[in-house]
């Protein structure tokens, strides 16, 4: 793994999101929220704000929901997004739920596999 992989993922996500937004919204990185910094905020001209936290998963323990829930509270949002850059061993991964319910709202998860099984190592079961 590279040094500070979460920052590299944040930059890649920022480039992707900025291109997809195409002047319909604004992407803000490392925005202040209470006592911490949200990785990414996306806001649209309507004023709707999406709170997005990025995490690199190296082990099967899910990290980030409590942190994101705090940011959601400070930004007064009932929904947040937790993007996982999944670096775990592909053969022993536990499933990540599509949504995590918290008392103040729902956290939606997105998994980006950054450690896939190479096609040459896959077993053909046909």
C-alpha cells in the first residue's frame, strides 16, 4: 500500500465527482464539521448537501460509521455516504451492509475493490 492511501482515494474520488457534477454542484474536500473534517461534501444549487466519508478497509472490521454519524449530525443530514476502498484479501472478506442505520439517520455504503483477484488467478467453475 502507498503512504496515506485514503488521501489518494480522496483525490481520485474528487476528480471523478467533479467531472460528473459538471457545474451542477460543488465538491468541497476536508470541510470543517464540529470538531473534525468531513472528507467530502457535495452540494447542489438547491442547497442539498451530501456528507461523504472515505475509508480504506484493510481488515474485516467496519470503520467510519460513528465518525460519519457525528458529521451528519453537525451538518443536519439524515443520510450520509461511507465509501470504502476495499484492500482486504479477496478470499476472506466479510460482507459490508448496503446501509447502516444510526439513531440520527442512515449511512449508505459504497465499496470500491482496490485489491481484486487477478483474472489469471480466478478458477473457472464451468
